[in-house]
C-alpha cells in the first residue's frame, strides 16, 4: 500500500476503534467536523486549504492526508496546494518545508 493510502487506512481503522469504545464522543466530533467544514461565508475549498495549512503547521500526517483527499474531491489544483505549502514554509520554516514534501508525495498517489 502506498504512503498516503496507508495513512488514511490507519486513520480509518483507528477511528473505527474509537467509535466502538466511545460512540457518542466520536459521533459528536464528526458532527462538529462536518459543521465547521461545510459551505458558509468561506467556501468548502477555502476551508479545506486553511485546514491543510493548519495540518502542516501542526505536523499531523493523518490530517494532511485527509485534507489532501478532500482537496482532490473538491477539484483543488496542485498549484493551489503548493501555495499553501509555501505559506506553511513561510510561517513554520524548516518543519513547514519537511512536511510539504509529504504533501507532494501523498498528492501523487491519492
């Protein structure tokens, strides 16, 4: 299995285990997640790009892969993704650069 798909598979497996152990908490979190990322004053595309930038800054591989998958589903271009990576590098320096390499690898395979 490839890197991005492997990350997403591990996330889904872990989420399923949490769902079994604490269904109310996970359900409420999913509801919150859906509410925050739905169309509003900002578009879903804009919110996804912001979330990706935050995921890069927080160094969350699971979040990076998840928001990249959503970006592809929404038709966000690689060029737009690379601009987000540039902002992450500006604001976060070396770690922003390092995690942007993960973005480039995952984008190609998901």
